[in-house]
C-alpha cells in the first residue's frame, strides 16, 4: 500500500540519489510565503505571551501600562486593516470571476455569430461554385434562358473567388472565436481557484490579528489585575500555542503540494490486494537492476488459447467447464479476458490467449499448477427445439457456394439435390433447414460419401 510511510521512504531514496523535489507553482509559492509570515507572527505572539506569563507577578510600571495600551491600539488597528484587506481581497477575487464569466459569455456569443457567418459564406460559396460549374459545362443561364457568355462566365469566376475568400475568412474567424472561448475558460478557471483560496489565506491573517488583540488586552488586563495576572497570562499562552499549531499545519499542507515525484518507469503496481512471489532473481546485496522478481495472482486461473478463426465465437463472461480427469477434478468457470491480437503471451501468430477464472477451487486444485486441463466452451445450442440433422458428410457445396443434400426419392435409388442452410454441428451431425419447404423431411434417406453409402 502506498501510504505516508511508503511516500516518505520513496522521497528519502530519491533524495539520496540526487533527485530534486517538484517545485511549487507561482501561486502556491505566494500562498506559502504568506503562511510562513503568519507562522512567524504566531510564534512572535507566543513569545510575547510567554514573556507576559513570566512577568505576570511583577507590579506594572507606568511606562509598561502605556506600552500595553499602545499595543492594544496597534493590535486593534492591525485587526481592522486585516478585516478590510480580507473583504477587499475577496471582492477583487469575485470581481475577477465575474469578469472572466462576462468574457466567456461574450466569446460564446461571438462564436455563435462566427459559426453562423461561416455557414452562410460556405453556402454562398457552394452556390457560386455550382453556378460556375453549370456555366462551364455549357448549361443555360436561368436569367436569360441562353448559354452563358464569356463575360458572364468571367463574372461567375469572380463571384466564386470572392465567395471562397469570404468563406475562408469566416472559417478562420470561427476558429479564432473557438480559441477565444478556450482562453476565456482557462481565465475563469484560474479566477475561480483564486476565489476559492482567498478565504483560507485571509482567515489565517485575520486570526493572527485577533490573537494579537487578545494578547495585548490580556497583557493590559494583567497589569490592572495583579491577582488574576498569572492565570490570564497562561490562557494567552495557550491561545498563542494553538495559533502556532494551526499555522504550522496550514503551512505543512501547502508545502506538501511539492516534493519528490516517483518516476513511473521505476515502480510496478499490481491490481490486486495480494500477489504470490513465484521467483526472486536477485540475492541480498546484488545491484537492483533488471528483473527483480516474478509475481503471480493469488487466485487460481486457467490460461487457454484458441485459433484466430474461433476467437469471435467467444465472449467475456461466457461459462466454461474445466476438467482434469487424471486428478478427478471437474468444475466450472468463466472467461475473464480475451487477447486483442494473436501471438501474445508466448503463443504463435495463429492463436489468441484466453484467461478463465474458476467459480470455486475444488480440493486438490493445487496439483493442477502448470498442468494441462480440458476446457469445454459452449458457443451455441438448439435448446429443446427439435431440428432436422444429417451426417456432416451428407452436405456438399455447389459451385455457386450453395450447400445441398442428395436425397433418395424412390426404392430404385433415384435421388434429387435439395438446397439447405446448415446450422450448428456436433458429434458428426449438422443441423439443416431446406430452402424449399417440404423438400426434406424427417426419415428421408440421404447420400453420404461414395455411391451406395446412405443414411436415414
């Protein structure tokens, strides 16, 4: 499982090999910078709170009281500024989103108009080309009822050229408007990301300002209330510690967006909860190059193959019967995968790999590993319907490709040929349907193979 521990191990491994961490984007760097500043402010507030706690028992001086009052005023001013900035930043972000939406709407209107103009100019071009083709082929001018003159043809050439230019320009305008829509969509996406990130950034800044006001007021209160000074200082310290923890967590989350990227070509993921290690090709201390190990699935499966001609007869999920008579095992399963092309998985170019899963693993199935089994795959059936069947050898093919059966007509061994449509076959018999109703019936005798060999 690729969890936090695995991620840390991979990062340490690739850092040791000289890989550089993936950097943050410009927006992420700016956000990280602001969060670092928020952390420094929180740490400063914590230091102040701790100092206040240490001095809580000391009697305040007049100058200290004045400084505390000034600190409260400054903190309240900073809080008001942070609130205004939060409102301003949010308004700016929302305005950017609104502008981007307006631009996108205008681009879509322009695209609709450009598409309509492109369609109109294309229609004009087709009409001009059609009129010119008619004139050049000796057609009649619908206006005069006479053949087109050289001057009229020349005018049609000019009209066709003008229409072609107009159509080209309109098509280019339509393409440019489509590009404008893509650009506007990207702009809207960027503005929306900024709008989504703004509250989090401003929340941290406002919280730091609130903590500063709280710390300043507590300091002032401690000077006026010596008996409660120590408990108030401790409460201030605890509040500042929570702010530092929150700032650390927010900065860590942002910095986590950068880091070591795992090269895709140097790891293998298996689509199973567990696998079985079949073979390890390296020993402890060997260089980890080339093939390290071979793993197989933890479930039993049957690897079969069919000819390319039979591939289209199979379907995923089709039920099969699996038999190993020597081991006394018979179970069922279904087709789980069919190779897209022949020649894969060590097969020749005339066979296709088919994988089959077992519905249940019978006792003793472990002994079937790498041993051949018999697979039966039903591909068609007549079910309970009664059909006419004849020996496969009784069906011949005419020169025109028609299938036919030679049927005895009387005891003197006279015969006639009956055209049939063959169906499914099994166990040496094939289903046949006569193309002419009544020409072949149950019990009729048919010729099989050489003369004198008949079947009924």
